[in-house]
């Protein structure tokens, strides 16, 4: 089985792919703890997802909305690195 190291531009997507499947979402501090980079690296994507009504967020937590759970693939695509989003 081939191994694939996750690059810095993919790690945010990998985290979101797992965390946004949870109905309750995730605490913001968990992103930095697990990913090892500041949340600021995905702020643009979080804002886009929130603007589209796919997530709800506050200063402590991010969670998918019912629409975000229904269209999870669309939600996750927002977090794909540019070269993989095509």
C-alpha cells in the first residue's frame, strides 16, 4: 500500500473532511491542536461556507447546518486546495 504524506495545503481539507461529518461540528481549538497550524489558514473558506449557509460558527465552535450536512460534498469542496478543486 502506497503512503501519501499530507502537505500543508491539504491538511486543512483532511481535518474538515472528518470534523464536518459530525453533526455537532468541532471546537475551534481542536483545529490548531490536531492540524498544527493556526485557524487563520482556513478563515477565508470558513467565511465562504458560512455565507453559503453550509456552516454555523461562533468564537468556540464550527458545525454544519442541515443544508451543509445535506450537501456535504459541496461544503468540503470549499476546503480543497486550489489545484485539487478543479
